[in-house]
């Protein structure tokens, strides 16, 4: 939430809002480690170490890759189209960004 407030402050050029959000985030970061008990931190650490990662099958990976490629190609066609409406271009841009993010995360 603090990062959102900082982003909004930067967009609107509000120095006071940015300083307040920065100060709050700094305070949270400083107090987090002193306020959380060592046993809770150990539990968090143990849970992170004990997570089993299962990779998806190769056919799922190739299917997802194909889907990302098709989605991206369709979105790029709409974005390059001179007859597409602004709303459809906005939807295509959103689709392209989601597909690109999914490709980076998945591959």
C-alpha cells in the first residue's frame, strides 16, 4: 500500500505525500524485525525451505508457450490496426502485457 501511495505522490508531484509514505515504509521495515518474535521468523524460514516445487509436464509448458505466442500475435495485430477502436486497442494492450508477464514467469 505504501508503494502505491509513493507512486501516486510521484504522479501528482506531491512531495509531502511522498515523504510521509517513505517515512511510514521505513518505519515498518525497521520495526518489523524487532516486533516479530524469533520463533515466528524461524517458522517462516522453515516453511520456505520445506516447499516442494513440482514442475509442470513438458506438454503443458509447450501448450502455455503456444497460447502466449498466439495471444501476443493477436494483440499486436489489433495494436497495429488502423481500424481498431481505442477500446479494443486498450484491451489488446492489456492482453499483450498479461501474456508477456505470463511468458516471463512461466518460462
